[in-house]
């Protein structure tokens, strides 16, 4: 594979065979030493891998990528922090596609191949006043795992969906290069272009599906995703023509 070399992303690389969570370690590093932009923390096994909304993230040892990147995005306001989900989702999606399979972004930042999840992202920001001071982009990308515990909902891996065993090193280099590509777009202020690309890669964009409204007695609605709001909420137009924005805890996909 012809992988472009990133210039600074993943160059300062902190590796341990095991750790609690690469995001936790990155958070401690930021508090202690302000590591250089693009520093990554990577491991083969997490004893307390973290997912979104307090969930856990499980991966077999040395089968998948578990990595957290540290960046200092300048002049991004806290209220616009969804742009970091956009940057990281686009990078992971492009990485998977470069490995030979079509991928989509399931709002807010899961990466799907068909109806199966191949990667998840945990973004953690620290703030200074109304601005983002640092961000941790924690990425779990399933590469070589070929079976998953039954309790993990609809998982897949690059191996299962492409039938090819890429090495973790080559996937990591590709991921770092893609992340740098999209992060530099953000640094150049190309926010609208990033949003447009994100929307064009959304899982179930503009097609009718069922969703569960969590705030409304878990009622099932039918509708189509038509985009995202300025603060990163999911915009759905129901089959009755009503348009509504949903936050992360307010809506579930029926898959
Ligand atoms: C999700 O889909 O719920 C997000 C999963 C994020 C998992 C990655 S693995 C590397 C980094 N360290 C963590 O503890 N979590 C993220």
C-alpha cells in the first residue's frame, strides 16, 4: 500500500503494551507536560477502554488500533466543538476506505461498513474560557479481530470485511496521515467544507429509516437524516414532514 507519511501526527509516539485507557493517559499527559501537537498514545490492550457516554470499549490484545491523538486546535470555540468529531470521523472513514471498502459515518462519530461498526471515537476536550485548549481524539479501529463477544452490538473489523490482514503499523500510519490531512483543513479554517464532506459521508443520509425518540417514551418514528445543526445535533425530517434536531441521548438508530 502506498501510504503518505504524516509530518507531525503520530510522530511523538508513546506506546505501552497495556494500559488502562489511552484517553486517560493522554489526559494525564496534557495536565502534566503539554505534549507536542500530534502526539499519540497507543497500546495493544486496554484494561479500562472507554466508549461514549460512560460505556466501555473492548478489544482483543494486539488485534486492533487503540490510539489517542493530542492536538491544540486554535480559536475553536467550545460551542463549535462538534467540528472535532467531524475531523476525526472523516479521517477514520478515509482510512477504512483506503483499505479497500466503502465506509460511512454513523452520527455522531462511529464508522460503519454496511450496517456493522468497524470503529468508534471518543473526543475529549479541555477548555480555556470559551475556547478549546486541547483535544484528545481517541480512536478504536477494529483491524484484525475476527470474532467479538456476543454483547458487542453489530461489530466488524477490516479483516472480516475485506478478507485482508493489514498490519497494525500500516493502518496506524495511514490513520495518522488522514488525521493530519483533515486537521490541517481545520487549521486553515475550511470548516464549511469539512461539514459538507461529513454530511455527504453520513450513514443513512437522505434515506427513510426508523429511529427511537428516547425523550418521547421511546416512540419509534420514521424519517430521514437531512444533515446536522450548527451545534452538531442530528437533523431528521419525519415522514410527516416535521424537521427536528436531536442530541446524542435523544435518539437511537433502529438497525
Ligand atoms: C465508542 O464508540 O463508544 C467510542 C470508542 C472509543 C474507543 C477508543 S480506543 C482508544 C481510546 N481510548 C479509550 O479508552 N477509548 C478510545
